């Protein structure tokens, strides 16, 4: 990978280069404004990516900015806050190393596929806000994840990420002597070389490894090519680079690792390096492992046994045996750690392994803790069944509360308290004092912005000449700002049941095309490239969107990502969630919607049994039932729409404001923002981190 340079900047505004390479700007509205003020057109063309903005903006525009008193006043103000909020922590203080296969910090760094990655990104941002001694470790995927194109027959095609690594806001990490940090990752023979890059997330460094180096063979360069693709062996090799390579990188950089947090099982091999280091200090294998366990925590994200990586033994032996021998980890004991007692022959199970090498295993909601506890009950450590505690996910509020209107409204009524003490429920009581009319106007404005974004995407596709007329209908030409709008945006996969709403088409058609009180739906989401069933469900939605029976009231927006998510969670009226219980471990998009005053209509699964109060949204069907439950769930969904939500939405006072509906909006913000903020979540993790850093988990 090459590190391209930025064009020269006038010295008065040279700090823009630092700002461009620190993702801090992305959750600080004043900094976002600065990029817009520099050159609005470049900001848009660059897809809100400051590294690209600085390459696109003309020398004349830069010179003008460097002499504009208005710009400079703004610049100085932003830079002062930037410097103050990104002061480095004491480099000798022990760090929590947070390992994850995905990080979703911002669209300019496409290293995520979905919820797991977004959570990792929110974790880093909150750690920065709190000044926690945390560093992130991951991989740079030179081709990102995938972009979605929907063909004229409704089938998803994947196209490569439009950004290249040169566009990412990352830079090669330098050793003390200024040389690049490069080394060979131990288990591979012939060696696989990696180089370490850095993305800066406020105060928190995110170290990213790449194997895309000229000295590696083509198939080794591919190891960090793409997120979650490839065969099992490819995945194993990726996880070895992430885990073992990641620990080596921290060692090479002199980062003092005091504790290890494994976000999902993918990076669990990181433990081997720490185990090996303890062995080298002369401990026996058992004591060495116990020492590692006292400082390791693990977060599991899937309530599905099949959602775990299981590597066939021959593959594990091929890639790991020589390494284990060299560092002195006993083979039988290592293999026993990855044994799933319920599928002993299947291979090395990464979740079982991560549970056994961690003292604390966390699930991502209370319900998930119960389900995961049941699934993994047979995985024992020292004779004890795995104890899995729930730390329910939360979302980073400055990222997910819409900045232009909603954050300003909060600033006006709640003051700085909501930024300073977001997890304090008392702070949010003041929401009730916002006049209904004011909150409603803000929401209408956000809805308009979302519809404009959807229209501009459709127009761009049309102008490229790559879309037929049908696409114009599917992509939202008939959407109407006055109509109650449901949003369904998430990965297309069968357990999320994107087509539950389509179950009884006649009834749905009546709901959508009611002449006085119509309803429209915006769908968005990618199917995993290998998920044929997910693609089929997407196609079903596409066909429904074209079905004249639904009157053009169903839209499907292409290429769901973090950017589109921000428009949707603040712009629809009701956020829909229909997974098959108990398979939604947490779900965070409903939290993002709620904190913007968009109430949730959801199955009681994941976080919603904890979040639902009876007044802050709508709930149905959480119990686990045997047999096909589709009809019963669809019935409950239609009834809630027909009997409660539609009447409430269209019940307007003389001022045209739906006061009853606005009450639910306010309750959504008031009750969800404090409890499901990343601040509350990180408070719970901080307790564990403290224990881990002191070696007493
Ligand atoms: C929040 C988010 C997700 C996760 O949402 P779920 O509710 O867990 O499905 C996935 N993708 C993007 C782009 C997001 O912003």
C-alpha cells in the first residue's frame, strides 16, 4: 500500500491536515461545518471524506480560506477544541487492546459490514470522549466490504468499493527511528509480512494491519483484501494475522498492553501471543494461561451456534502446529480449548475458545445473555459452565443524533448536560418541555432531508444511464413527505425477516393505499455476497415495490451504509424490526432511531425487552414458539399499524401537529437516550477494564 501525500496547504491553515487524519471531526458538528465552509462542492464530491476534500480543493480556494477572517475564526475555534480534546494519554499507562475484525467509524473508512463493526466504531469514539486508555486493533481491507447494485430484475450484484486505500484517512505507522513498522507474522511458513497503519479516532489510535505488500505472494496479499470473504482457510489466515499479528504490532510499537478485549471470536488468537510471553517468563502452561485469562474479556455477538467460525482440525494443525511447538504451547491443551462438546468432531470453535481463554464473557443484551448462556452451557472452564453476563449495547449519541437540527434542539432545551452526562436519565427529563410543534417541525425537516437524499441517489443512477424506468419507481420516485413512513434498513438475511410485512399482500395493500391515511415503506440493506436466500428476499421486496397494487408506496434504496443510515434513522416516522426471536442479539439501529425521536415498532427481541416501556414505541411477539409463526407475527404487526399507529399519526390538531404521536416520540428520546447510549455501555465495560488492568477479573 502506498501512502499518498496531501497537496501543500497554506501555513495558516496547515492544521487541516491533522484534522483530516483524525476522525474526531466526524462527530463534532463544528468541525464538519469547517469542511463544508472550506468548499461545499468538494465536500459533497468527496463523499464527506476530508482526505479527498484536500486533494480536490483548488489552491485558489485554499488561499482564499487562509485569508478569510470568517473562515479563520471558525478554523481557530475548531482547532482549539480539537487540540484540547485529543491530548494524548500517558504513553506508559497500560492499555486495553480492543481487537475487532470490523470497525465502522465513518464512511470514509469502509472497514465494516454491519452492526458489529458500527458498535466497535462507537466504542472507540466513546473511549476517546471518556479518555479511556484504549487502543483498537484491526485489519485494513484494501477492497473494503462490498457496494451494492440492484439489477433490473431485482437481483443484488456486488461492485468493489469505490474508495481506494489512498483515500482512507489512515497513515503508515512509524517506529521511533522513522521507519515503517513491518514484520513477518509468526505462524506462516513461508513468512507473511504485514505493515501497520494508523487511523486516529479522537484520542484513541486504531492500528490496522495490511498484508498488501510487494514482498508477499499474491495469495498472501489477499489476506487483508476483503472483509469476510473467501473460504475457511482464507478466514483462518485472516484471523491469524489479526490476532497474532495484532499483538506483535502492539509489541513492536511499544504499546503496554494491560488487558485484552476480544470483540467477537475472530481475533481470539491474540491470546496465543500473550500466553507464549507468559511461558517465556518460566510459568507452566496452566499458570501462564490463567494469567492471561485474568486480563482477557470477550464479547459474543451471535445467538446462533452456526454463526461462529469453526475451523477443521487439519487446517488448524497445518497453520498453527509449528508455531505452538516453537512457543511451547502444548498442542492437546490448545485444541481442547476450542472444543465444542456438542459438536466435538466439527473442528476448532472460535467462540468456545474465546469463552475458555477469557474470565469475563459478555453478551450484548440481557436476553442474548440468557440465550448465549443456554447455547454455550456445555463449554466449561475449570469444571464450571460458562457464565455469560449481558452488557447491552449502546450507541454513540454525538454520531447518531442528527447534528443540524436534532442536536441543536437538544442544545437549546437540555443545554450542555446531554453532551456531558448523556447516561444520566435526569438530564433527559427536559425533553418533555419541548413544545410539540417544535419537535414536530424538526422531524418534518429531517424527513424532507431524507427524501431529498433518496431522490438525489435515484437521480444520479438515472443520469448514469444504468437504470431503467422501473428503477425510478423502486428507488422512491413516489414517496410523499406527508405520508406515514416506515423504515426497514438492515442486513438482508432470513432471520431478520425483511418480508414479514409482505405476508398478507391484500391487507398490506389496503394499509398502504388507504385514500385518507396512507402508509409508505422505505427498505434498504445489503445481503452478504454468499447469502443466496438474503438476495432472494431482497428481490422479493424489489418486486413488491414494482407491484401496482401497492401504489408506489414501497421503495428500496440501494447500498445501505453508515451515511444512508444517518438519514434513515432520523427521517422515517417509525422504525420497523421483525427478526425471528431469539436471533437478534441486540440490534442497534432501533436505538439510533429512538434517540432521534423515531419510535420503534419491533418484535420483543434483542434490546427491545429492556427498552420498551409501553409508551415509547410498539412491541409484539417476543416469545419463542415452535413451528411457523409468520402468520401470527404478521397479524400482530398489521393490527398495531391499523389500530394504533396509523390513527395516532393522522390524528392532527388544528395546528396540524399529531400530539399523541409526538408524545411517543418524546418518550422514545427520553427513555432510550440515557440507557442505550455508548456512555452507559462503556461505563459497564470500564468496570471490567479496571478489573482486567489490575489482573483480577
Ligand atoms: C446501526 C447499523 C447497523 C446495525 O443495525 P441492526 O439494528 O443491528 O440491524 C448495520 N448497518 C449500519 C450501516 C448501521 O448504521
